[in-house]
C-alpha cells in the first residue's frame, strides 16, 4: 500500500496545491479519469473547510492530507486540529455563519463522493473519502 502525506500551513493559497497533488496521485493509483474532476473538487472543499476551521480556532498547526493507494481503492483523509466544541455566547453569530459554511462544504463533499466519512472529536476532525481504482473492476 503506497501512501503520500502532505502537510501545509492553514492558508487558502495552499488548497490549490493540495488539489493538484491529490489528482496526480489518484491518476497514478488508477482512479478513472472521469472521476478526477470530482475528486479535485472534493479535496478542495475538504481542505478549504480545514483551513477555515484553523482560522476560526486560531490554530497554527498544519492541515494534514494523507493519500493512500490500496489494492482496489484510493483514499484521501483531510485532517484538522479544530476541537468540536460549543462556541461561547459572544461568538454565537460568527459561529453560526461558520457552522453554516461548514455544513454547506460537507454537503458538497457528500454530493461528490459516494464513500465519505466525517469524524470529529475534541482532538480535531477528519474527512475520509475513497474511490475505486481501475483494478477494482478487474476480476
């Protein structure tokens, strides 16, 4: 199983690089060409979400992207260090806007990826996405 790990500072300008790297590794792993645009969009949404969460929580830690080529699938995990906490009352308006944006991003990802899992706890969050590779359809 081949794995590529990417870490980048939580800045919006690095999201494009993550999308390009993900598409290149996915292509090499055997993900069908017809799905690469959706894969790029999903990775962009997941990375943008992580960057936004880091900004809201004023975190200096990097966003993590792990690209894994399995025997019959290709998976991507985008991780952040934002805690899953209830905002303080003074932050409620900003938190509601941030939460709406977060939910919209997750809805977009769910529409683009059939196999997606969102995990969030006090240590941070992770979006796991996977796609079949060309070898998955070979008996």
